[in-house]
């Protein structure tokens, strides 16, 4: 088995609160999560800046680095690495109207301050990837922001980050909506466009989350393939999604097994992981799940990904070629269904 390496974020084991109800599980200390992640089979951890440094807004620059160093030691204790660090720009009073595209100059400056500190944290943790999930970089009311100026502000912010550190890579994670109605960077195509207009396109790429593609009415495997064609698929977040609803972050493959197979197939066929990329998960436990079994969605998702990787290895490419030459796609479709259902 070639074997992908897997990563996970601390937020994937959460307390179960949602917009319509309170927490249903107790918080779990970060170190306890890391120990469990290691046992499940994860090699790396995804961090927001305040996952690594909870009091980031109240600390000075050197204090932030000292706090991050403690997390580095914790990762080393369990034989794990940091995959990336992302500035959490959607949970702060300064970012009610967005971060990089806020109408407030002061708030835009705050967003950049957090981005710079995120880069500092990444350097301490030993990773060079910064993820931008542009959660509130859009509008609730179309006329609230100039969309052309906002796209330019995004590019300017990314240029500032690239200029701050010449070694980092920036991964933009697109999402079409929620928590805002309209995103300025909703799809992987938009990511490629923004990347091409930055001061160093070679250091700006994408991270594709399955559910975000579904929410845009797109096929996650095709979005991955599009980024792969540019050599810019530097991260994935595998999960599943039941239609065009809120971002559900269901266990990978739990809603659409064929779609999940296609994602693993395009990753395997294009050598994803050979340059050190991780298969990241962004899956949430069902709200009904009890405390004592609140990691099951993670182990289930890894197991499904591994089983589908084995299915890809069994795929008969000669038969595929035969079907294509005959233009008999019904035969090819049935072959895939039998592969998935019969083995």
C-alpha cells in the first residue's frame, strides 16, 4: 500500500454546539487530542493561530513565539508534525465585516497583524504552509462592498504576506457561501486567478475541501483535478455533504461513495502526497455522538479513504481504455459500480 499521510485539526473533535443548540460534549485538552490523533493514525495536525496560541491578541510577538514553542514540543512528544497554520479571522470583533476586505482600515490592519503572527507561529512549528479560509471575505448585501476593490485587497494582503516571509506558501481554501452569502473567492478557479496575479504565483496555491465544492454545485474531484493541472493542489480536506445545505463536514464517503472514490482516484493517479502533501480531514462528529466515542468519525474517514485507495489499485485501466475506444460509457459506469459494490 502506497499509503497517504493524514492530518486533522483540533476543531474536528468539538463540543457539538451549533446555531440552534448548546454544547453536548465536554471540552478535551489539546494534548489529549494529540495523543489520540497519533494512535488513530494521523501524522500531522492542522492549526489555526489561536489553536497554537490561545491568547494571541493579548501577547507580544516574542510571547507568541514562546507559546508556539510549547506546542512544538507537544507535537514532538507524540511523533507528529504541523501541516499548516491559518489565521482565524472570522471569530474576532475586528472581523465582523471581514478581515482583508473589511470596510474598516483599522480592521484590515488587524487582519494583516494576525496573518503575520500566523507566519511567525508556523515558523516555530516547523511548517511553511499558511492556509487562508476567507470566511467573511464577501458580502451579506451586494452593495456593501465594491467587489473589484475587494478582489484587489485580497491580492494586496497576500502580497504583504509573501513579502513578510520569503519561504512561506499560501494555500487559499475556497468556499462559495456561509457564513457570508457571496464570497469573493468561491471556487478553485478563483483561487488560480488570484494566485496568478500575486507578486509570486509560485508560492500561492489551493486547498480543496470536498463539502465546499459541493456547496458551489461542483464536483470535488474535478476541482482537485483543476488545481492539479496547475501544479497547485497543495492540500485537501476530505469530508462529505448532503446536498446544498449548510456546511455539514460529514465523515468522508458517508453520503456519496462514488464521489469519494473519484476524489481518491484523481489524487492517486496524479501522485498527490509524493511531495509531502497530506490527506487532511475536516469532519465533525454528529451532535448525537457521546463523549466516550467522539473520535469515531475520524477513524471512519481514514478507513474509508484507505479502502477506496485499495479500490483504485484494483481499477482496470485496460478495460477503461477499451470502453473509451468503444465509446461505451454505460459499460464503463457499470464496471465502476461493480468495483465499488463487489470488490
